[in-house]
C-alpha cells in the first residue's frame, strides 16, 4: 500500500462519526464496503483490517435497529484506525520523474537507476513538453523530447500519465523557473506551484552544478525553490549559500530554509564519474575526424558556447565564435567538438532576433567544411568522456568537467585577453619582475627580447589581489600582503613558496594591509595601507617588529574623519629615510629606517593630497593625487606647478609615477592623457607628446598604464591595453615598444595569470587558445590536479533520503 492510499483511508474513517450524527447509516455501510474492497484489491484477502470493517458493518446494522448504543461504533472505528496504521503501513512508493530537456536528464538519472532497482517502487519517467517563448512572453513552438532518451530508460508519454489520478508519492523536477524563464517555459500543467499539491514530496534537483565560488542568489529564489518541499544541492558550501539567499528574501515565512535545502551531492557528478569513452560508439564521420592518417588519435577539445548572457554583447560573442572556429580550421593536430548550448537559437530568436541569420550562417559554414564535430544531441557525457580538454563558457558543465581532472580554459574578458595587467615590479639586471593579474602570478620579462617567463603562483590566489609589490633580495623574492594575511616568500633555489603569517599583528582589521616594500640593509619595511604600524621583517633572524606611535597624528591631518591609517603612494627613499604621503591629507611622513624616528609635515595647499614623491638631490617633488598639480619643496620654500591643461578629462588621480633623471622629472599617468617631461631647474613642462599612438587608441579607456619603473636610465611602462612593454630612453627621448611572448619553457599552470582552481584556467594575453592547445597536444597537462572526485553516490543518497521521508511519514 502507498502512503497516500493509507492516508485516504484514514481520512474517510474520520468522516464516519459526523455521518452517524446526521443519521447517514446507509452511507456509512456503503463506505465500509468500498474501503474493504479497496484494501482487498491492494493487499489481497485475509487482512485483519477488512475483518474489523466487516464487524463494524454488522455493528452498524445493530445500532440502527436499536439493539446497542452508538458508543460501540466509536470504539470499533478506533480499532480500525489502529489496524490501518499498523497492518497497512506504506510499503510501496510511486515516483514520477518529470524532465523536460533530454540533454539535462543526467541531473536525475542516477536517482532513477537506484529507484528502479527497488521492487517496492513504481517508477515513471514522464518527459514533459516545453515551449519557446516569443519576445512578448507568449508561447511559440512546443517541443517534446521523449524520443531522445537512452534506450535503457522506459518512457511514459505525458498525455498517458494522469498525474492527478496517480498522485505520486515523490515528484522529481529539474526545471525551477515556471513562468519566469524569458526564452522557454515548461507546460503550465507542470509548474512547480501546481505540482506541489499533487504529491507528498516535490523534490527539485538543479539541472546544473556550480563552482564553489559562484553566486547562487538568483538560483535560490526561483519558483522551484519556493514550492518544492526539498531542494537537493551539490555540496555543503553551496547549500549554505542557498539557505542564506533564500532567507534573505523570504525570511522564515516559507519554513526554515535549512529544512528545505539538502546537500547530498549532484547526480550530474555521478554521471561524469561513472562514464567511460568506450560506453559510446561514435558516428563514422566523427571517428574519421578524430583519427590521424597513421591511425593515432588527435586531441579533442570540447567547446561550449552559449548566448544566455548578453553582458558582453552578441556581436562580441559572434566574433569570438568566428575566431575559435578559424583557429581549429587552421590546425590538423586537434579536433573541435562543438556542442552549442541547447537554448542558443531560442534565446537569440526571443531576445536578439537580428543576429539569428548571422549565427546560422556561422554554423552552416562549420558544417559545410567538416573540420570539426557539431553535436546537438542530448548525450553530454559522450563528449566529456572522449575529449582531452574544455574551452568555453563558465557554465554548469565546467563543474562537471572539472571532476575528470582534464584541463579547462575559460573565455577571458577582452581586457584579460589583450593585456598583461601587471601592477608592481622590481628589477634585477635585464629582468623585470612583475606581479600579474591581481597578484595571482609572478613573472619575469626579459627587457632585451620581451620573453615572458612565469615564475610561480602562490597559494590562495583565487582572491582579489592577494599580493602587491615584489622585492628581490637575491636568493629570495618577497611579496607584500595586500589581501593576504601573510607575506609570501619565493625561494629561488627550490622554486617554492613559504609564508610568514601576520594574524598576530593584523587582528580583526579588514584588507588591504600593505602595498610597497622598502629594502634597507638587512630588513624589509612594509608601509601600511590598513595595518597597525610600519612592519619590519629582519632578513637575518626572521624576526618581525611593528613601529607605531605616529597613527593619531596622521589621522589628525586628514581632510575628513578616517578610521584606517593609510600611507598612500610610492615611498621615496633618501639615505636612511623614506618619505611617503598620508591618505586624504597634504601631509608627508618621514621615517628614519635606522633610528625609527618619524615626523609629519603638511606641505602645500590644505586640500591637496599626493600620490608620489621624488627627490632630485636638492628638492622634493610631490605629485598631486586629487588635483592636477606638481609641488616642489625645498628648504623653507614651496612652489606649485599647475598641470591642469595636461589633464583634459581626468582631473584626479592622473599622475602616479615620477622619476628624476638628470635635470628632468618624468611623470607617467595612470588615468591622465599625457606623459610629461618637466625641467626641474625652470619648473616647466618641456615635452608632453610621448607614446601618442597608444594614448590616442586608448582615449576612452579608464586607465592608460598599470605600472612604470626605471632601470639603467630607461623608463619601462606596462600599458593597460596591449600585450607589450614600452620603454623611453631618458638620455635621448627614444621610445620603443617591445612585443611580449611567452617562453617556450612555460608550463600550463605557469602561464595562467588567474586560476579559479587547480585545473580551471582563464584565457589571457599569457594563455591564449593556441597555447592551451599546444600544451594538450604535447601532453604537458599531467601536473594539473583537480579536486577530489567524490564517492559517486549522490543518486543513491537522494533516493534513500526521500524514501525515509515518505515511508517514515516525516514530511
């Protein structure tokens, strides 16, 4: 007997007393006979419950005839109810799986495979229809994919399964959007809002899986999460994020969120980890594309591109698609296995119909020349098992593919693809040591030939700008902690990192902590950004000192009340002292590296703050931060040079770097329009037209350069846009652009400026598609290690959990 059948019997028995009070003895007799017949149809003859019902029937007659009182009937009803509860305990379960898109069946399949082995469970797979939606929200073409499921999955037609009549104990869905999807909609009869009332347990299993750092706010508040009794998610961390997002919107008005969301794994992971390439026979034309003339196989790249996010612009996405197809067309050592998102065309038709023909033409051309596989089938795991790497969008497929431990390259933004994005550097001979892409990678650039040599990637590089400045001390390279709570140290001899923890000194302060590093004698000094003092690390004995006492005076100098103590800008070291500007202030702090004495002096106009300080041997030059000015400070004298005519648009934070060479001060802009050469004797700008070709091309960009440094009479500049390095010879004003190229000895892990996790890389100027393909072709991806594969039991865990809820009457 099923749970809802037992429940129905008990509900009928509860009506008997009211019926008798109204004298409906005949109705009670008829109901008693019907209940008994119903029980015998399900359980067979000879049950104690039916015997009690027959006795009750006879008692009804005697009460009606006045032979006995009504109290006997109440006692017998209680006996029958107890018998129903004890003898007719639910021992059968009916489950209905309601997938809509066959390609997403893997999100439910492993649950089904466990359920079908249970002899006490009746299982129905009922693919439901879905509609394209027009731009006005109305329904367009209807799709039904019941014929696209694997042969081992018996399918029940949705028109032959009366869900109200069956009233399954459990319903599994994987589409949570109901009417809220802009491009498609399942049939309204199968919206989660309606299904909830047709089952004891509506269970939503997402058709996707997420990376652990993804934002789930949107996914957690869709109708499927609102109306489902239980939502099965892939991990405890993702579950916590769902709970937080759900509670943020609904509070506890829909029940406790922690009771609704359950972390038992994802069947999609089960599917990936259990599948093998030999499970799938390839069509002959696909097999021929993969096989080389010598009988060996080419490397296969799974390409996944979708048009469900328009933030980058459809035109940009189409251009990217063209470039990818062209790349594979020109290579004979790899094969592209292009598997478009199943909703690409419907999304374009609904939201960007003007691009439909262009997209269709690209696909037609790809099919015409047959230089790659085009896979529109619902069999996702075929390409996962046969491919050697993944390239494309950060979609739910990435989380699944990561379990294979094969390398993944994600689309990078236009900026990442075309820029080095280096922020701070140190020089060692002809080598320029850079922190790249938010402090997640350290590289050397050979300034003679432009060769980029990746050095290493520190731990915890997933967070934004963990480290900032590099300082080469000879045998070691130190990196200042920007968002990290430790100093990173790279040992050149072992090529490994070690870390100096700073928790004891940081306490509860938020990042950022330190920016620059000053190497003086046997110590490194770290001026603070948000740190309780000037940090000193002794290179000889590895001790740490923190020099404090100046904080209140710095705070008192600020234009406005501040809670953080920030010494802003690049420090200027003169002898045993360094000078550095104070945040939100026209004050400059001077700190003695020998005696640790300090003093603070206000210089120039009250509302001017500074970014950088330079010393020409006689005067200090202070570069304006919030105003386009240059302030010259000599003993007892302050002069202000107005630079406003050179800052046509960006009047703040314009010039960041300054270098004195001979009688000239060179100013390099971050956001300003011009590089300036200032005569320090005459206090005037003598040249302002450097790098004009580059600056004119980047006129609309928010930033012009990300770093500038000087070495042996040359100023080296990293552009914000472009895979190159500029230099200006200060002796003759000679400009040069050096194109950068990755060293042939680089490794896949080494050239990725940004790793989302151990085998997921982001496309960049250092790691483009061609280079990624070379690594795979040359079998140089073996060191890439993914996270643990898990135990492949999500489907079993989910089924047992639901079985316990239904059979244990705990819903």
